[in-house]
C-alpha cells in the first residue's frame, strides 16, 4: 500500500532524524521517560483548549500505595465519568503527556475525566500497572454517580481493555463503554502492519514494542493471558461497547482491527475508525491535524451517546 505520511508527522520525524534523537529502545527506562518529558515540555502551548470548570490533582489509595490522578471537570453538569489511561508502552508517559487530550475530551464530551498516573515497568511489571488502573476505576465508580467509561491510548488502551474484561468477569463496575485508541491487544509482531511499518521508526517501531513488552512482561510472565493480550480472550461476550480508533500507518493497526472484529463476533456493539496517513499517537496532534481533531470529536460524540445523551 502507499505509505504517505501526513506532512505534520513527516516534519517531526525529519527533525528527530536531523537532531540524532535516539529511539526509545536504545535507552534505559529512566532516560526514555526523561526524553518524553523534555519533548512534551518543549512543545508550544496549545491555544485551542476548551474552558473547563476545574482541574484537580489528587491522590487515591491503591494496592501498592498512593496513585496520583488528575480530575478534569466540564463546564455545567457532567454527563458521566471517564477513567483515562495514558500510553507509553507501560514504561514511559505520565499525566502531562495526555493533559491536552484530556482537556479536549472533557470539554467536547461534557464528561468528567479521571486521568491515572499508574505505576510503570520495569520497576513495576504486570500486574502492577493494571492493578493501579483497576483500583482507579473502582474508586471512580464509588465516588461519582452515573455513567462510567474507561479509555486509553496505546498501552493505556491495553489497560483499558483489560479493565473492561475484569469488570465483566467481576460483575462490575458497570461500564457504559470502552474507548480504545490504537490499543496494544496482542504480543504478535508478525501482523501485516508490523511487517510493513514496524521497521520505519515512525515514532513507534517493532524494536520499541519488543523493548516495551520485555519490560512489562519479563521472562516467566504468560503473554497469552487475556489481561495482557486481550485478543487472546476466549469470549468477548458481555464486554462493554467499544470505540476503536486507529492510524493507518501504525504498527498496531492490525491488532486493533482484529480486536474490534473479536468484539463484534461476541455481540459487543463496536465502532471502528481508521484514519489515513496517521501514525501511532496521532490524537496528540489535534491542534494541528484536522483528522486528529475529527477523531477526538467522534470520540466525544460517542461518549455522549454511551452516557445516554444523543445530542450532536
């Protein structure tokens, strides 16, 4: 297929190559985290963010100690609550990484967003990151009445899908939906999208993903566990309705499509959007790339519908 990157992403990749920016898999976990933090801090401030009623940093109790969260409140009455899990391969990323995305989703969806700073590998491999996310989901269910959704990007999408599986198997909390943006759903590196795109280093590569997986699931951890590889689940029947957002030029594209198909086969109401010329993590470009802004707007509409508000 034609591999035509959006000019915005092409410019970023060209600049990284010209600067000799290392790839994540070439670094230690600590250095990779610092590289991402520096990149986020150096970005120009967004000027298109919606007005919110408030943003609060809090700490809640978790199974391994305190969990930092950031709560975004929309203007007016909230239609529901969405627990949001950042990406970063279970190794990097934090609340600031997804701050703009959470602000946009809060304003457009009219939902309260609870962003979770879960523990990360390799210091805290599976199941610690998932256990933190599960604790935050239960806390949100017990704290805020009304509709509850779970959402995540990349590894956060993996954790969101795993939380939806836990919620089904545990008999609650009841979820109105799961929003999965370019989620990790399997440990198979031989899909067509991995073979076509994984070697191109378009902000995420096969080498990066192997590095992330090895930190999250070191030797002795069964990667076939559906809480690790949701695509391996025996049955998707009874899981929460889903919206799956994918980029055409993302190594994770095909496993996202496969998981959407599995959900549909289990009778789950699922919507799938795959955006042309988009790479992994493209929702972060909503201020500059119209299709990324459209994908976020679609997600916000879907959230409103799942929470019982059909106004467009």
